[in-house]
C-alpha cells in the first residue's frame, strides 16, 4: 500500500533531503513551503501523513492541528522543530500530533515515525473498506426517489453521530435493511449489530431477552443469561416493531436509555452499557400515544432522528433499478444467469401496486428466475397475481 507524505517546511534543502531519502523507499513525497500550500494539499485529500515544521513564513505550524481537528480523514501529523521545546511538544501531542521530533534528527527516525503514523491510516482504510463491504451486502437500493435519497443522507449522519433513530414505514419497505445501513455507516460498524422483533416474542419473555437474568430468577433459570442489551454493548440494538412492546416494558426501556444502565432480571448489580438504539414501527406511534398505547416520553427519546421509508407504490420509477439489483443477487444465490426482462413483464411489474413493498418484489424476482427457461424473464414467469394484473 503506497504512502503519501506531505512535508511542510520552508527550507528547500530540508524538503529535498527528506524526499531524497523517502522516495527510494517507495514513498510519494509532496512538498509545501507554507501553511497556505499545505492547506491546499489537505483540502484535496493529498497526504496520508504530514511532516510539519513549527516555524513557517505565514504562521505557526501546529495551528494546523486545530484546523484539521474535525476533518473526517484527518492525517497523522508529525511535528518537527529546531527548538527542543518540551512544553510545545506536550501541547502539540495533547492537540492530536502523532509524534514530535527535534532537529537535527536522523532520517531513519523520521521514517520509523511515519510508519507508525501510517498504521493509523491503514486501520482507518480497512474500517472504511469494511463499512463499504457491509453496505454493498445490504439489499437496499436508493434509486432516484428524492425522498429516499434525502432519507439516506440523514441515515448516514445518524450512523456517524451514533444517535437514536426511529424508522417508520409499511411492512416490507426495508426498515431492517435501513437499520443495518445506519450501523454500517458509523464508527460502530465493526461492533455488534443485534436485532430483535418485539412482535415475535411474548411480552413475558421480552424483558429477559433484552436484559438477561440471573440464575434462580425464576423456576427455569438454571444459570445466568446475558440479555441482548448486554450483548450489543458498544454496538447497535435494533428494536423492530417496537409498537408491540408492552407499556411496562416501555417504561423499563426508557429508564435504560436515560441511565445507560440496567439490571438483569433477578439481579441487583447495575450494568452500564453503551448502545445505539434503532427502533422501527409499521404503525402510527402518534396515534398510539393518543390512545395511551405508547409512551410519549419514549417516543421522543427514540426519534432523535425520524426516518420514514415510502411504500414502493410511491416510488415506482425505481422498480427497474430494483429489479436489476435483485436479478444480480438472486442469480448468484440460485446459480442462474437470468439477465433480462421483457417489456411486457416490466410493464406488469410497473403496474402492480406492491402491497408487500420491496420484500414482495424481491420474492417475485426470485419466483421469476426459478420459472424462467432462459436468460430472460417473461410475463408467464411472474407470480400469477402480478401477471394477471396486466
């Protein structure tokens, strides 16, 4: 993996000596004589590691530490100076400098420092690659719908900021996939992602599933069980169909959110957790609040970011792109090579109202691949309720 080093020093000889030493070692070396030149390189994303002199013609070199503090891909900065000022070194390290070298220094010392700094860059790149891989594995296609595009931007920000998110939309629109997208978009991408469907678990069991229990907490509790809240510590917990959660459990969940801590069923020890909560509902929670079926305080704690996925019938222009995506995915899984859709089959797909939304479309394409005799899906290959609507 190549390393680009940006050397910021007003002395031509100093820049040249560093470049002459590093270039044969397969480094790419860029030179800047001023802070202004360095800023231009960094604004373009040039420079995996920065070697920065303290005294520059247009300002104090370490001021670049403050300027780059909020950069999403801030490069490691190695401070170099002719003055062995310990106080300045301590201040620079406190403000994010990777290392501090006093002139004169040996060039092999600098190269060792650069190598250590690049480990940070390498890990950052690997994490970014992991996130992108995670995203590419998600069955979520934004298409061209402006509402969905805008919603995805908000989802990504929510992932980065690690805030609670409430996802709403009809059954089958992809709320669970969007939750995975949020997880993959943030710094918790390599941490646990735990999902639980509140509607699929009996209310009497939900508490022990979320919070776990101690041995002897009830008759069948023979040994301690860790709950999903504990398993998700450091990562993301997705509460699907949260509208099905009983009111008493809503109160307990609210307390966990407020305290970032809980107790296992039958336990007395307070367990601290750091969990990003994502919740989803296909029901109107405001209506449920009005009918006293859902707590308003929990609702507002969950919806720091409120994301609504529109039904497929409201984004039919995206159907061809979705069909292409599902064709590619299902071909790989099913060992087929179906590449095309006839105009009349596509017309049927566009006319159908999709009560099951994207999930139904995915299953329809899987059905069509299964019954297709060649490389093209035709009208008879589609499920009968879709084909007969044409």
